[in-house]
C-alpha cells in the first residue's frame, strides 16, 4: 500500500494521494469483512426506510429532473427502478437514514454508511466496477469522510463559539450546529467516487475540494420534526458525486479545503479542529473498523443510557412498572441533541427523546424499529414514564466523548430501591460488536 | 399587496406569506422596469461566460446525470440545447458568474441575478409561466435572497470570530468565509421557484427551510484560482429548485431556518445577525431597486478604487505612465477578499487583485471584459504598476460598508504631484445608475 509521502505539502494532499493509490490487495482481511457486514447492515436500513414521505418527495424530484432510466438501482417505495448514479444515490442515501439504525463512527460522530454505500453502489453500477473495486472505494470513502469529521471535531457538531452578543460583551454558548454525517460525508463520497472513477491524486484533490465547498447540513429540522436529515444524506451523495465527476471532467477544486485559511475548518469549526486526524495513521487505522452497528433504532446518543438501563434492570431484576425515576448521566452533545425535540411528536422525533426511548426500552426490553410506531406515540404508559426521565451532564463522560460513548443511569424505584449502572462500550461498538447471523452466505461473497 | 400580518409567529413566516401572496399588479412600475433591465444584464453575463471550463465540466455532468432533453434552455458553449429546470439552471447559473460583471446588491454583498434569473427562467420555461409570473417570481427571489444575505450580515461574508487558539487564549481574527451569493442565494431561489409553482405560505416556508439547510459556499477557491465560484452559483440554483419542488411534493422543511436556534444565523453567522432585515419594509423597499449594475468586469470590491482612480486621473490630467504609487483606502472586506489572490495568475483571479485591476483601469481608461485577457496577464507594464498599489483600511469607509461602497485613492506621481480622490456612489449603483442603450425594444416587452 502506498504510504503517505512526507514531501507532499498538505495533509489533504496526502489523503488524496492515498485515495488514488489504495488497492484492494492492500486491505487487511478484517477490513474487507467488516466492509461487507456494514454494507449488509446498510442495505437493511435502506429497505426499512424506503417508504418514508421524504423519500417519496425525492423520488418525485428525480422523476421530474433526472433521466427516465439508468444503470443505477433505486431502493425506494415506488415503481421506479433505475436512474443515473447521482439520483439513485440521492434517493438511496435518503432511504437509508430514515429508521435511525445505520452505523455510527464514534470518533467523528458520523453515520458513514448512509452516504458512502449509496453513492459508491450507484457509481459502481454505472461504471461496471467489480466487487473488489467497490469495496476499495467504500473503504476510501469511510476513511476520508470520517477523517474529515474527526478533523472538524465535536465542536463542529456541537459548536462552542465565543461570540459577541453586544459590542462589549462576550458570551459563550454551546449549541449543536452541523450534521457531520453530511458535512464530512460529502467529502467522503467524493473520495469514494474518485476512486471508482480512477482519478489521479490531483483530480481527487479537486473532488475533495469541490465537495468541501458544498458542505452543508443544519440541525434546525430537529426542532419541528421536519425531514432535513434525509435531505442531508441524500444531498451529500449527490453533491459528492458531482464533485468527483466534475473533477474528472476538468473542474479544479480548492486544493486545501480542509485546513486552508478559508476552508472547512476555518468556516465550520473555527479554532477547534484536530489537524492530525486528517492523515495520522493513514493505512494503519481503518475507519470501517471504528464504526459501530446500531442495535437500537433510536438516536445513537440515547444508546449509552439504553444499554445502561437494560443492564441495570437485568442485574437487579427491576421491572418497568417498578421504576419511579431515571437520571441519564451523559455528555453535552447528547443533551444538546436530545433536548431539542420536546415530547417527540412523530415516530422519527420520538427516537430523539431520551425519555421516550428509555420508556420504550424499559417497557419492551428493547428499542427496535418495530417498537417505534404511531401506536407507541399514543401509549399512555410510555408517555408517563417519559416524564420521569431527566438528563444530567457528567463531566467525566463528556471529557471522553466522542472517543468513547459512555453512559450511566441512576434509577429510583417506587419502593425506594436505588441503583446505578454504567456501560463502557455500547452494544454494537467495535469493542463489543454484534454477533453475525448469516443464513444467506452473502458475507462470503465479494 | 398582502401586508405582513403581526399575528404570524416568526419573521421567516412573514416572508413566506408575502412570497406566496405577491401579485404582479402589486409591483410598482419601476420595480418591473428594473427587473427587466437586470434580466437583460444577466443574459449578457451568461452569454459571455458560457465557454468557461467550469461550465463545460458542469454540462458534462448534466449530460451524464440528467435527462437528454427538457423544456428549459441551456446557455452554454456546447451543442446541448435543453434539460430539466434543475440542470439548466445549474449550467446557466455557473455561466453567468464567470465574467464578474453580474449585478451586486450592496447591503447583502450578494450577486442576486446569477442565482435568481437562471432558476426562475428554467422553471418558468418548464411550467409555461408567462412574463408577469416570471417577473413576480424574480422580484420575490431577489427580495428573499437579499434579505437572507442582509440578515446574515457582513460578518457572515467576512466572519469576525473570537475563537480559542489555545485553551486559555482568546484571539480575534477577521477572515472572509461564506460566499453570500450562494448561501443567501439558495434561499432566494427556493422562494422564486415556490412562487412559480404557486406554493402556499406553508409550502413556501418548507422550501425556504430545505434551501437554508443546504446553504454552502466557502472562499477557499480564491487562494488557488479554482472554480468553486461558478459551482456555488450553479448549485444554489439546483439546490433551491430541489427545495421548492420537494416542498410541493410533500417534504416539510424546518420552519425557522433563519432565526432558529440551530438555523442559518446560529451556525453561519453566530451573534452577528440583523433580524430586522428579514421582514422590515417588506413590500415597501424592493431588493431589485437596491442592486447595482457592474460597470467594470472585476471583483466589485475593486470598483470603489477604480472609480476614484479614473476620476482622479480625469480631474488632474494624470496619465498611466506618470503614476508612481497608488494607495487604495477601503473597507476590511475588500482587503480580505483582494488580499487572497496574490499576483493573479489566471484571468479570473486577476480580477480579484486590486493592483492588477487598478493597473488595467489606469492604462486602458476602463476595466471591461475585453481588458482582462491572457495577454494582459503577460503585460509587463501592468505587472509593474500592480506592484506599486497598496491597500489601506479606512475606518470611516469600513463603518459605512456594505450600505455604501465608498472608495478613496491617494496617488503620488513620479514628478512629485500628490492627489486624493473619493467616490461616494459607484458607477452602476442605484444612486448613480447606468444609462440605457436599447436598440432592440426588449425593455418594452414583458
């Protein structure tokens, strides 16, 4: 495998060089195997999300604006079957981010599968790439996307800005701002597609640059349960494909979009970036190995508390109806995200309510796709339990986030019993991964 | 015309309501007339820019990803003639931002024509809208786009962030970050297209929301003369069209994307927004009347100094070869933008070099499209003069920017003469507009 060359000027150039030169035979077996597992996990998420209204609206857009057919397959709820890679990935990228069960790369706070797989699959189908090329491109996409997310850091996702409220008054406010899956994702998509198009390092650098200057995605939608989350992932696919194809066809992009003085770091995460994350350990660490499967079908920020609560209930034989109150001790980003949704008025929004998710988990012993339904939203027991859950910032847990997503819950029972339980690694984390159930033999195919 | 209703909750809702209800017969004659003039000005810019390599690459993308034909016309250098509205506007929006002669709305620091006209034209062709509907949509697009830009303010364009360099050290840095034409533009496009699609206020609010969550565009490209500027305008068209069509087809967007706690203001211009700009004077002031024609084919930030220099040379009969040095006293944003490009290695980049542009103006008595050529880049006289131009921050001028774009130049002649000249309103400003040359009668047609 090509190592990064010290003679190259910038870290982003090293990343582009690595992207252009990586070969399938460079990849360790566990990287290949994990990529296949992540792909199958993604496919399940995509199928599960294909009937969402956001997907239907995007399909309608593709029908009006795109070609009537193409080589790239759609996974949606309509009768349309194929389109061009840009539109197929726009649709599949939206579908796969509906049910909140797609993977999560801890350190970058990103869901890489939902942007990398749909775009790489659509382009691979269009270019007749074989399985090895496809896997190599996906590994590249994960790597570049997650490294971009890590570089932008948790302050990008959960920006801490000292800004001026009045001329002479400084105020520090911590709010959650950018949907890293989209902003880092579009860069990863560009790299994956660049690899499939066999772009050289210079063209790949342009693809990364043109992707980065399109990076967008705000969390405002979470406040009113609107559908931008699926727009963000679908558009990251579309925009990253645009970046790579246009780079191939002669459109130069900014050469230092990550670290440049007017680049992503400066504009989207000022003063809070981690430059080493861009290229340190490239080809030694693999982002696909750092991504977690989501066991629960809710926002990942609820998982530490769900795991801790389920462990506590099992350990101490506590039943749903016996619980009087739950305190979920967590990190700041979780409070920022989960504090936005209020009661949780829709199925999707309810997955972002710590109280509702813990209620579901406590009552059903799990928090799967089938546990989040319209009926569940009307369940008086769940709604009542939800009111008795609070979140508290735990400075120790916060300091470790996002390298570790730890959780602690403290439960008081109606009969006065009190318990506390913590989890170090979530179910689905690389350190605590899921077991494989394979009745198809798919994971043996390339 | 429908006035904003005090009962509406947010300023963005008021803007959406106004957008949905505005009628052609509400528009003052001067608004209609100016819109026609701006459209003709835009068309000239689009034709002039259609052969740029960025446009060719985008056409290639549209050929691979889009339909083979459609109802919307392309203005490009290829033999392709039509496409769907999204791709036609992607191409035309790129073409019209090549030669740097498209209009400029002072207070928002935006080029509205290059995003509003291509998208409104493409959708009007697709929906068979008549001229009155088209003009109404363009007025709406200018208004919503420019108000978004004004709301985000000059700190969005030229962000002043107090950020942490080290844990205990605060540092204030002023850098230019977001290409407002794209970030405000995408919101304006969504509104213009929403009007053409006859969306109601609620759907329009969704269109604005979905547009805003896609807002992107960084200035990094200016450092290495790459082509993101055209990507930004073309993509603002595409993305705004996506937002409006998907809103019509059932995709709800965030309802308070401008002022919401996780919206554009919070993420892209923290602590520096001007909320009043969103809805104050709606239906009384018109953005189309506040937009300036660009007389010179260079970055608008050079225009105050160009006008002042040409005035000085005329007034005091100073010739090009007599000038020893020029100090251009200007505002901070001009220094930020024009300080990025170094010597100006390409035709486009040379238009962003204060020294080069003043050299061209001083030597040729003008700075038109035909003055910026490959030959000019090799002109030793221009290059030598360029070295003798410096920029200085003028606090008084800076305080008035962007409401006024004033300029002062101080010239020292080789024979020791010294002159200073200032301009209050630029040639092309609404207060100092261009005369009309109309041999076609086009401006009389709707």
